[in-house]
C-alpha cells in the first residue's frame, strides 16, 4: 500500500474511531499493517480501537510498538491506559509518570495519572497531580470531578465541595459532580444540603439505587421519616438484589427499621 493510500486509509480509520465505530477502525488499521507492520500511525489507531472495545490487554502490544523510539505524549498516555486496563498498574504508573514529567503541560497524561493514583490509593499525590491539570484546563469538568473524589477520600470536604461546584458551573447536570457534591455534604454532616443535591442527582440518574439510599439516610437524619421510607421503597423496586440491598440499608440505619418476619418487611416495601 503506497504512502498516500495508507494516509487515506488511516484518515478513514480515525473517522470511524471518532464516530464510535471501533470495529471498522480496527479493520482498516489492520489492512494498513498487513502491508507495513511497523506503521506507527496504524499501530496507534489499532490500539485506540481495541481500547474503545474494552480490550485493554490486546491494545498493549500495538501501542507499545507505536511508542517505541518515540516520546509522543498521546501514544504514551493511551499505552498507560491500556496497561492499567490490562491489570498492570505499576507499569501504567511508570509510563504515565514519565510522560507527565517529559510533557508537564499535557493534560490527558495528568488526568490519567491522577485517576490511576486514586485507584491505587495514593490520594495525596493524586490531588497534587489533578490540581496541576485543573490549573492547565480549568474548563474541563471531569478534571474537577476527579479532584473532588480524591479530596473526598482524604476527608477534605470543604475543598471537595469547591471542586465539584466548579465542575457544576461548567456542566450543571453532570451526574458525577452532583453525586460528589451531595456526598461531600453528607460526609461532612450537612444533611439538608446533601438531600438537595441528591434530589437533583436523581433527576439525572433516576434509576440509581445508591442515590435513593443516600437520600433516604439524609432524610432519616433530618427526621423526615415518611419521605425516607418512600426513598427506601423506590430503591427496592426491580430485581431481588435491589430489594436485598434496600432491606440491608434500612436495617443498618441509625433510625431505620427492623422486622422479625420477612413477610412484614415485604409488606413495608409494598407500602402496605
């Protein structure tokens, strides 16, 4: 395949990838690689297509080949993601740290590094990394959301609320930011504000059982018992697992309920 034909094919592959058609992108990149197995652009697109299909382990080999002999922050960041998804956290950490050091203003690398550090429980380092990313890209809401959750993990509730509020200024209906700010208020003992945010969150994610259970516990603490019980009932609707989780949650609550007979609990959740 000539250079011009390869370039044209890879443009089509990238178009397919951006159009959420990773299978087509994989196929087109594979055709280029049959003619030129070392083509860095095709290897990169193939790796990204595999990542988009949640095949992180398969994506490692082409992305490693694409990255070889280069210091391309985009390729290295995608390789870091692939290594993380393949369960190779330490390798991913080393790759992303090296990329962030070589390219300190490349926000995607900082974002992925911060995300990985949170997953590994290195919250303080994650906060430092994500703060740098937010400074570079303050209008990217997901960075503030990630920072907020890292701060929550360190029980820095006031700072977490600021981070989530910044994300909500940019994206008012961000489910992650709404849940995060509600959780920051609840964990800080501010149940009234938490309930407000959980209600807003549930307009965006009405089927999330966890949101209904958190709201129920806030309402119990506020003494709004009937409203709390309605939330527990909503959380229980659906399959048996949802019912079991809601039952366990209300029994464990400080102001919850307890039944000696299963039939009595079942009647409660039916609203009888």
